[in-house]
C-alpha cells in the first residue's frame, strides 16, 4: 500500500457543552471534549480498573451548529474524522501543541434527555397484567388470539 491513512472513529460521552466560535466571514467552529474509557480487571488485585482518555473534538460550520443545538454534557456520540496537531504560543511565548480530532461525520447515539427518560422508566415498577374474571375461565377461541 503506497498511500497513507489518517482516520479516527470514536464513541464517547461529551465532557462539556459545545463551545462555539464565529468568524467574520460567516463560518464557525464548535469544540468539545469527548471521553472514551477502557475497563479491565487487574489480574493481581482482581479489581476493576477504568482508564478514561480525553479527546479534543472540532467541528465546522453546519455540523458544529447542529451539535450545539442538540448535544449537551453527558450525551453519547459517534464521531469520525482525522487527527490534526496544532502549534500555538502561550502568553509567555512558549510553543505549545494541541492534538484534535477534526470531525467530518457524526451520529447522535443518546442524548441526555433520552438517557434520563430511560432511567426513569427502568426505575418505575412494572404494572402487573390484569386479567378480567369473566374471560379468565373461558378458553380462548381462534378469533381471540392476537396472531
């Protein structure tokens, strides 16, 4: 293979709200941190260990506006893009580097509202099925079957 490939696919949770920056020409950039984690069991201590990795996500223009509108901290999202390292200078003039994921495709997996609704329905006790006394003793005929 003679070519190269710079492709990243991540599924993670937003660590903060989408921060927008608008430019004079009408374009914009949205940024947010994305947390991915790895969980394993330590063989010697037999305890569960979770390592969290943080990624700097960058989206542009319409994609950034959509994410700002619909995503919030804690939401789960799939992002696809490429790795880009930026060089910049801090206040004291020192060179600094930031590695970012420049997103070109994304999919919302769960929003905070959806996950809260799912937790609410899971914690509510299920209502038992009621059987009317008049039909409980009768044998079901063919036309009473739901299939």
